[in-house]
C-alpha cells in the first residue's frame, strides 16, 4: 500500500466535507455547496476527459468483444462515483458480471463479483397497509382483531430475505479475466489493488449519495457507494413488517385511517410550496411524492390538535387557501370530539367528502 489509512482518510476529506449538513438527516443542498464537493465534481469532469481511460476501455473491449459494459458515462456531467467503473459479463455464467473500479481520487483499483445471501427473519409485531394513496406503518399486531377483520393466525410468521453483496474472493472461472484486466489497469494508471481490510474501513462524519454517516466506508468514497462491501450479518438485517390488504381492515380502523389520511393531505398541501422551493429549479416540475405515516391504530385528540395548530400556509395559491379552510373545519371537528374510542361519525363523513374531492398529489393541477 502506498498510503496508510490515515492518509487515505485525508484524501477522502478533500472531496467529502466533514459534518456539513448532517443533523438528524443529511442536507444535500448544503453539502453540495461546499468547496470539497466542488472539488469532487471537478475531479469527475476532468477524469472523463482522460484519454488513458478511453484507450484502456477500447483495448479491453477488443480483448473481450461484446462483454464490456461502461458504467462511467455519467462522469462528464460531474455526477456520481470517485472512479472509472465497468463490468465484464461472463459468458459461462448467465447474468453474472465481474466488476472493476479504478479510482481517480487515489492510485488504487478493485475487482469484485456479486454474491447473495438468504436470511430468515421473523416478522415484526407490526404491519403496513396502503390506504387511499398513503402507506401507513402500524405499530400493532397484524392479528389484532380491533384492526383486522378475521386475522389469519395460520399465515407464516417468518420470511426469507435476499441480500446482495460483493466478494473479492474470485472463482476460478473469473480469475483469468481479472488477471488480464488487472495488468491493463496497473500498466495504464500505475495503481495497485486496494485490499478489503483497508477499503472497508469506516469513514467518520461523512455522507455520500447513498450512505448516511456511520455507514460510509473508504470504498464508498474513493470508488462507488452502489455496492454492499461487507457480507450482511443476519443481526444487521431488520425484520420486515407484514403487509395487510385494505380489504382486511375493520370498519373502526378504516374510520381512523380516513381521518388520518385527510389530516396528512392537508399538511402536505400546505408544506408542498416550501418543499419545492428548496429543490433546484431543474427538479421542481418532476418532483415526486411518496406518502407515508405512522400510527398506533387510534386517533389522539391532543396530538392532532397540536399538529393542526402548527400548520401554516406558505403561500396564497388556491390549493393552500383551500387547504387552510379544510384545516379549520377539521380542527373544529376534532375540538368537539370527546377523544374516546372511534372518531365521531361527523368527522369521518367530513374526511370522506374531503378525500373524494381532493387530489392525492399536492402539485398544482395534479389529480389522483
């Protein structure tokens, strides 16, 4: 190795800002305004112009015709990765490809191939259900008769999860391709292969496009964060939740979800203009909406009133003015409710009418 781990971390910190925009979440807009990120984008664009890479790619393509897939076409725009990346599709192994990454941030390369692991997990004592365009995460058992009509006690309580990761221990059929291309890489760039015990070292205080702080490894920064670099441990794979169909819900729970869905629709419509303004101009028209919420299966009067009180209109468009009027109507219904058991019939009827006349998508002019 030409560098110690400490020296490699110093290289990473030239291109990835430490702690910037990282609180409970990662503020990508703030991070992307840093000097380090600008340096990373410039390095990608410069790398895309390096004739050594293009010449080597041509030589490998001629040696293995029809087998090479270039995964670095995005570099000219400054987006993604700290490496040149390509795969060789193995003819004797349908669907399997040998992957090569050559870093242009540090003088190292890696070769790996895909593997999968199957992990059997018990389902969590909670479930998800899609209701009127929103995914609800319910912290109650899918066998709870208050929420589920005719619970299926005989349904399997375990599930097999497949996880994909990479291995650096190549098989005999992969090794000849790896040896020839490794020689090409070393002759072209004068770099050496980075061993896994170095590449999998965690990098403190840094986030990448697909990794949050605490998960980022040297491989993610100097090469690509598209892969799982360490074989997943069963204990690290979270247990999934059961999925329940809307048709299985009790009338009482449908009433709860109807009111919650209206409540969340109002809040989303009021927040949407401010959310869009934080996006780059080029992304505003294509901004996607994924709706999800958590519930314990009940309405909570105090919590709903608290959330309604915090809702404020961020502009005066027809959509937000209408949402503010709906907020006041729901607030009055919740205030008059005794807060015990199921939502009042008047509240459910109002929420049903509201949802029937309101598009799920908050964007202006969008429809359900």
